[in-house]
């Protein structure tokens, strides 16, 4: 009887307490965010045009859903402390914009910051968390990216916890994206709080470089990739490592964009495009909408890929997929082209994290090239290919039952 009573007390109290909205990101979120291309130059016309372009370009059909306004949409707080959008940039208001986005079958995301001010100097949510969450719910927001500028004396886990509770209390299911740059190891505590957490500082549109901004750095694709080492054990359905939004279409060479996109697929990273969707080249569009690569990213097992080997600038990555399949990516980091000859039978790939093994002596796999979009034999014969500089060969291996 006493046990039963305790159970009821426990059940009632846990249902009353706030928590994360479960199940909103069972596969890595896909969408678009304004920051990488437009920085502070956001307004409602841009957001509407982007929503239209997401549909007409085929990105919506490829799985992209969230249209996220990053920093600088904010106006002043009203006399009661409720946040309002900038009246010149968003004259129709956020509810009307959310409706516009929802009517197109898309979802609406917004940005705030745990500190006094956002990184762009707009009002932050500190001290207004519950008010802001109420506004977001009223407007129809589906996704919140929550930044970490101007947070002096705040404890990261506590601050994100507060916003999580505020969102839950406001009652509208909202994906919660922690943007804390990896400073306080959010992978160790983020899964109870949000659906994804940034693992690094900001990305920049460069394949292999570091940009020094004086008080902070931004990082190229390879530098960000290297910072993911050791983090895969923390990711899975509804709680993802976020190596930052994509720079595909923002000025890198096509092969670099392809390599960047492929690696984000291998990492089970959120696929948040950061380019101008209304003015995309055919090549950018083909990269962003490659359904077979996206399927690697969106695989329902949600297992982040891992680096199997690295030799003379050539890395080999594997990612376990559902149905006994695997993705395999040869990444050429070098500035010269590489010839590969991969003799499957010489390799035994063991993943202790997912408890999966690829034993090419015991089993044959059909090989498919996910960029050429063609079948490429089986693992009975060695795989030969050329991987140009800063490019990839992205393959899917499916158990061959023939
Ligand atoms: C930080 C974030 C970026 C972006 C800007 C906005 O640098 O890491 O992704 O949101 O702030 O000011």
C-alpha cells in the first residue's frame, strides 16, 4: 500500500514538473536559418521569400521544414516586459509571419539568448524567460535557438534549464536548440534539456581555415569536423550534437560544399541550410536536396558516424544505418587528388558504441555511390576511385542477399 502511494506521488509530481518536450527531433532537424548569409539583415519579406523558395526549390520535398530567424528580429520590450519584433523590419508581426510559414506546411523558428543581450546587442531573455516563452507560444513558434552571449555569472546548465521549463510551461511544443558553443560541455547535460546543442564556436564559409576576430574565432569545415572527436556517444534520437549550420552555397567550391554536406550527413548533424534559398545555383540545390545523402543523415537509428582511419590526408568514416546497412565516406582533406583502392576483405570494422560489425569476409554488401547515384558493384571486389582534393566519395553498403 505504502509502495503504491509512493508511486502515485511520484507519478503526479513528475507530470506536474516541467520537462523537455519529448519526441520533437527523433531525426536531426532540417531547415534554414538566416544567420550565415544575412547576419542582422533580416525582415519579413526575406523570411516570406525564403519560405516560398523552400517549397519551390524542392527543399521542402527533400525534408527541410524549419524557417528560423536568427539574431536581430527584436524590437523593444513593451511596458509589461513582453518582447516585440522590430516594427520596421516586421511590420505585420510575428503571428502573421508564423501563419504564412505554417500555411506552406513549414515550421517557424526564432532566436534568443540566455543573457542580458543577444550577440547582436538585441534584448536577451535573462529575467524574461517565462514571458518570452509565452510570446513564442502565442506567435506559433516551433523552434527556439538560444544563444550564450552576455551571460556573465550565469551557470549554463541552469540557464538552459530555466528556458526549457519556461517553454514547457507555456505549453506549445518547441524544439529547443542550445547554442552554447560547447564551452560547458553541453553534450554531458543537454539531452534532458534540449533537442540539439552546438558543439563548437561559429562556422565560417571556408573548408580549411581559422578566422581570428580578435576576441573570438570562427572555424572552417575541417576544423569543426575535428572538434567532434569523442562526442558521438552523446548523440541519438531527440538529442543531437550540432556542429553548426551549413555554409553550402555561401562561397566554397562545389566539391568543398559536397564534402561539407556529406560529412554533416555522416555526423547525423542537424541539416540547417544557411544560404540564400531564393538565389541558389543548380549545383547548390543538387547538393542540399540529394535525397540519398539526406537518408544517411535522417536514418532512424540516429547513430553518429565515426572516423575509422586517417592516412596522408585521406579519412575513412563509417556510419551504421538501419536494416544492417552502412554509410561510408572517403574524405580527401589534402590539396591534391587521391587514388583509392579499398580492398574490403582486408578490413574488419567494429563499432563498440553501436555494437555493430562489418566483416567483409563473412558477408557481401552491395555498394552504391550516393553522389553519382549509381550502383557500384559489391564488396567482393576492391573499390577503386579517385577522390579529388577537398571532395568525398560517399557510399552506401547494403547487405547483399543474392
Ligand atoms: C552567435 C551564434 C551564431 C549566431 C550569432 C548571432 O555567434 O553562435 O550562430 O546566432 O551569435 O548574433
